[in-house]
C-alpha cells in the first residue's frame, strides 16, 4: 500500500498572502505531486501563514519569520516523505 501525504497551507487573506500560498502550493506540487494526496489552501486571518504536512507544522510565519523560505519548506516536506517511504 502506498502512503500518501496531505499538505495544508493556511494563509492570511487580509494580509494579502494568497499569492505566497499559491506559489508555495505550486512549488510543492511541482516537486512532490506524485507523492501527495493534495496541497490544500485554507483562508485565515491574523497574519497567519502555516504549512502542515500530515497535520505536523513544518513552517509557521510566527516562528520562522515573515519571509517564506521555500527551500526550507521543500526540504521539510522531502524529509517527511522520505521517512514515510
């Protein structure tokens, strides 16, 4: 049985973070699409930008800083997928 991975990106709508969320979603689908159940965008508020993989937070704007580090997110997803394989 093949284990699939679900990713969620919660982003702040009033802050205008939709473009970042879409760019992150696109990058993750480009890199890992064949290993994913999906990359879901979740509208939020309060400055939020959180990326979770199978309900485990791998990126949180509050913890990691305002600039979304796409390479760090990709590495964290890769590490997660590698552990499950």
